[in-house]
C-alpha cells in the first residue's frame, strides 16, 4: 500500500465560458467540480494502475464525504476540519482553447487539526511501502509540519517522496526525504538555479536522496546521490493537457518502490516516469493516465547526463 498526503486539497471547479468580458458579464456553458490537489492526483493514478493507496489530508468537514465519493478505488482517510476546503477555478475560453486559473490559497488549520493529520499519517505508515507528500501548504502552516510528515515515514522505515517547493521543499530535503521531485521552475524557486544537476546537488547537500527534476516536454532528469544522472525523454513531445503530469511522475516513483523493483535500476524508473507523465498529458483529466502508457514506455530514450 502507498500512502499519499495532500496538506492543502482543493475543490477544483472548471467553467466553460465565452471569451472573458473583463468588467462585464460572461456567459457560462457549464461547469464541473472534482476533488483536487497534487497528492489526490497521485492517488488517482495509483488506483488506476491497480495499486492499493490511501489518501490523507486536511479538508472541510462538510466536504469530507464528497471527497471520498469522488475518489473511487482510493482508501480515503482525510482529516475533517472546521474551515472549508479551498476552491480553484479554471475558466476555459472554449472559442480560443485558453484556460485562466484562479486559485484560493486556502484556510489556516488549527494545531489540533494538524495533530490529527500527523497521527493519521503515522498510522498509515505502519502498513505502507512508501509515503508521498505533495502540493502546497495551507496558510500559516506550522514551521515543522513538513518535518513531522517526513519523519513519520522515516520512523516507519519506509521511503518518503516529497513534491513541494520553496521553504517546504528545503525542509523536506533537510529532514532526509528519500526522493524529491521539483519541476524546473520549482527547482529555481527553491535553490536559485534551474540547472537540474546543480540544483539537485544543492538539495542533496541539504539531505535529500534521489532528485528527479521534471522538464515538461524535455522529459526529466534523475540525479542519484552517487552514480550517473540519467535523462529520459520521448523522441517527440505528446500533445494534450500538462496539468497532472508531475503528479504522474510521483505516482511512478511510488509505484516503482511499491512493486519492489531493483532500487539501483534507475533507467527502469526513468522510463516509467517519463511514460506515465506523457500518458497524463494525453489524458483529459488530471489524475488519470491514457491507456498508451505501456506503449510510450517502449519509446522512452534514456541516456547519461
């Protein structure tokens, strides 16, 4: 079983609109909502690929049941909180195929609510093969929130994968996260450089293990603490929606661990991670893979950096 933590989930609302009339009224052609957040996208992908997965996080008490219903195949153990869950709004200009995103930051959670989450994570880690921690933190999160989450996995003797940015990513690295997965922009925001090798070494100097830097259409680079760094990519970029591609990489990393594959076979990991990321781009919704992910894996090119 894989445990995923989403400290700051969201109710994702997508609205199809005519071209936006700023300051005026714009007709809407329908809307839909979905349980969102990077860790929940990871959980969806893992469930789709047949892995047992438990999703943990902090949500408004009134929305907890809806979140559980919207995550079929996932064992949902979300901590109910007094304040509601944040919302994100994707405004899709259907005439020009352009999307504008508006994201609420979320609501601060109480010390007791954080304590309940940490207790739930520690319990889940006793039965998990690995732990993932993904996404943003609610406003005014405790300074040691990420440290406690990473330490919960390490205390249980399981690998911890962190997909965070800025101070949260630095904290995860310093706490000894076994794998960290920034994209190029997140790497630059965290350590001041978007060079994958230089940035990875900076995170490893803090205490991180394997660093996987996703590069969008250019694939990704995996940098172990020792040995050759590897680049993986497809001959041609795939077309589609890149939202959730990085979450598919985290899912591939955790599935690699859960499957018990050789931990030193970095090329196999890179091949799967690139394929799942590309399959997520081809899929219509974040948190899902296109059925071509096995075929894509056969076309991934892996080389030393």
